[in-house]
C-alpha cells in the first residue's frame, strides 16, 4: 500500500458552497481523496480534471463494539476544473484502524494523525464487514427506540421487520453510481455516494409506497440522514437507505435479453408462437406500473395544468431536438417529422402531472416469484434534485419502458457473434423477429397500463417516445457509435407514421 503522510494542507472552500474546513479537516490531505476517487467505480467525474475542496466530517456511525473500527462519514467536495466547471458532494465513509489491514488493501485511502482517533489507517468502510456491522447495529437500535438525539447521524426505522444481526455484509460489485451492501438474505443498504442537500426521492417514494403496502417495490426498512452546515445554515442530507433484499429476483433487462435469445434460437418461429415471447411479462409489468402510478397520485400532489404547460413542454422537446440535430447530423432528415410530433403537444388543452419514477427502463425492474418490482426512484441522475422532486407526466415513464423494449432485441442483434456462414436471409429473419418481439412487448405493456388510449394520451406518449429516442441518438453517437442505428430506426418509424 502507498503511505500518505499526515498533512496540514488547507482544503480552502471560499465560494464553493461549503464552510471553511475545521482544524480536524485540515489534517486531511485533499490528494488522498483525489487519488481514491479516481480508483472507484461510482465516481461520476471520471475523465474530467478535478480537485478536492472542502472536507466535512459528518459524524461517527454508532454501533461499534470491541475490536470494531471507528466508522466516520466524510463529505468531500469535488471541484471540476474543465470548461463546464461546477462541483459535486461525495460521501466517503471511512473505517479507522490503528494498524494496517492487509485484507482491505484494495480499499485503502490513506493514513494520518486524526485529532480524535490518533494515528489511523483509513479504508473505505463499505468494503469492510466489521465496519458495515456498525451500520446494521445502528439501524437495529433505531427500531428499538435507542436513538442518540445528540448525534449528528440519525438512523430512522419503519416498523414491521426485525433485522438479522447475525447476517454478514456483502458489497455488490458492478458499475453503480451508489454503493449497495447486502446483509445476508435479509436486507440491502444503498449508500448514496453523490449527495445533495434535501429529500432524496428514492427514500421519499419508498416510504410512501411501503406504508401503503405496495406489492411492486422492495419494502423500505429505514434510512440514515444528518444535519450539516454547508455554508448557508443547517440542512439535512440523506445518506443511506435500508430495504428488503429481493435475493431471488431476476433483473428485468437480463430477462428480456434471455427471452430474445430464446426467440433467435429458432428464428423461423414467429414471436407470438415462441417460448421466447415476452408479451405476457410486458403486460404484467404494465399493470404493476399503473398501480404504482395510482398510489403515487393518491399520496403526492397531482396538478392539472393548462395550455401554457403543454406549449412549454412542446417547446422544450423542440429545443432538445435542435440541439441534438446539431450534434448528430443523421437526425436532420427526420427533423420536420419529429417537430410535427412535438407540435401536436402544444395543441393540447391540458397536461396532468404527478410524481413518477422519472428514469424508468427494464434495468430498473426486478422479476420475483410474486410479480414485478420497480426499483431506484431517484429519477434521472443528470437532473438537479429540485427538478427530480417535481411532478411530471406519467407518460414519460411509459415511454421510457417502450424504448427499453425496443432496445432489448436490437441489443442482442448487435451482440451476435460474427459468422461468415450467416446468410442475408437469416439476417433479415432475425431482424423481423426482433421487430416482432419489440412490437408485441410494447403493445401488451401499453394496453395493460392504460387500455384504449385517448387521442390526447396517444399524442403525449408519441412525443415522449420521440423525445427519448432523440436523447438516445445523441448518447449513442457519443458513447457507442456502432449502436446509433437502434434509436435512428425508431426515429425513422416515428417520421413515417
């Protein structure tokens, strides 16, 4: 491991939204966190030059027992130094040990002299079972009413579930913007890495849906928040949520891909007659989303907006189209047809909005033996928190799922191994089966969700689907140019309709 000597470097914070560092924070060398952030999977600033500004020590996680590490949560300000600029706030919980822990070399952050804990070897606590047990015990204490009112960290519990304190923690791998830790087969905790002051929509919506006993989510067991001063007075930040672990659930996207592969294994059979048909599952998912939307409409405000809102929505969609055509010239031939789709929205007399998922696709769903579950209600990550908490049209969620149904079969086509023996007839047959699969999934989903759509509903849905396809075209052009044909084909269908 690399030794990082103690430092008195000041992480000055003038104008960055955080208070000037305390004497304790000044002992932390910002380079320690710069180096570590660059090695993590969840850091969202990869590829951008950045520095670390203020470092705020939030508090110590209770629940420590003999031989456990001290677990201290830090909020670290990341300042981006490119033309776009800006800053983000990241949560880094550290496990402090007196001596090096070889088993945690991969999670080593640094070592320094801390004013409260002495010389410490610091590790990212999410990788350490001993540290994660502190969180587990703290949530258990909160359910028993043993809450330290003087602590800067407040653990909250919903009634109805006893935690298994004998369960070991397991950190999930994979590319995630947050970090998730399972406690045996009992519970899973999501630690929010990039945090924003205020209410986290994932916690807020899960609490409401858990209290109404929705069968289409993983029940919320509790959450962690803290009151901190980020330079403008005390404010609440929500740091983690604990919920039911759906251990035997299958990822919706993976199920869809498996369904398509089964269809492609016998491409002479039509999708409606194949064991690889996904229509029934799509219908069940449509019913689940409709129920979730109804629950959200009952327990969050619903707004009936007038013509001005419809005009503003159409203008926003048109503006995104203009920006996209400047970035992706291949969109230009479809600009007029897409614009016409958006113009029809401007003619609507009203627009109903409510709380929605905001970033719905097959990857945000899980299939269990008891039905479909919808997960991750944080909303679109690129949007500011204030926007993600606003009501929106439920047809945005529906459109996101329809685009996901279109992506699944065509993603499998892109992943087909190159075979010199593949004939043009077979390629055409597979392409036809992909379209059949997607059409059946989309149609069954929409009918199960909303039945026979009104003219106004169809106008909104078509516009949101087009808007999503335009976004996807820009994304693929920038990240996966060889996949740009998937959203472009959708755009072409919209233009021909």
